[in-house]
C-alpha cells in the first residue's frame, strides 16, 4: 500500500490507486475548472461535477482545491462550497423521504 501523508492511497481512492489514475483525475478536475473559467460551466456545474468525482472516490477535496486554485479560487472557498453542497444534498434527501 502506498502512503501519501498519513492517508493510505487505497483509502483516498477506493476505486483504484496509483499515480497514473491520480494524474488522469487531476487532469479531469483541471478541465472542469478551466471550463468554468472559460464560461462553459457555471459555478455549480463545476463544483457539482468535481464533488460527484469526490463522492465516487475518484479524487479528494485537496485535489479539487488544487484544481480550483489554478484559476484563482482560494482553498477556503472550495471548502465552503463543499459544506454548502453537502447541506443541500442532505436537505434534498430529507425532502425525498
């Protein structure tokens, strides 16, 4: 098992590991945020796609923060958007019950 910091890679990426997969996912995240910057996506299109990747185990919040930072979005903003996303997701789930 490969360790990155204190978190095993297998725990960070339950659907697979390795630098090749991580590079591919980081490129997908970068493309998502570049589309937002270019006007192809709005804020919630970009965050929704990125957080869906995270929920599927394809990336981490740090990966999303890195991709967003490349277009000038501070990590704290990404963290705040994640919290909003989770709140809205919970509320939708509660309404569905």
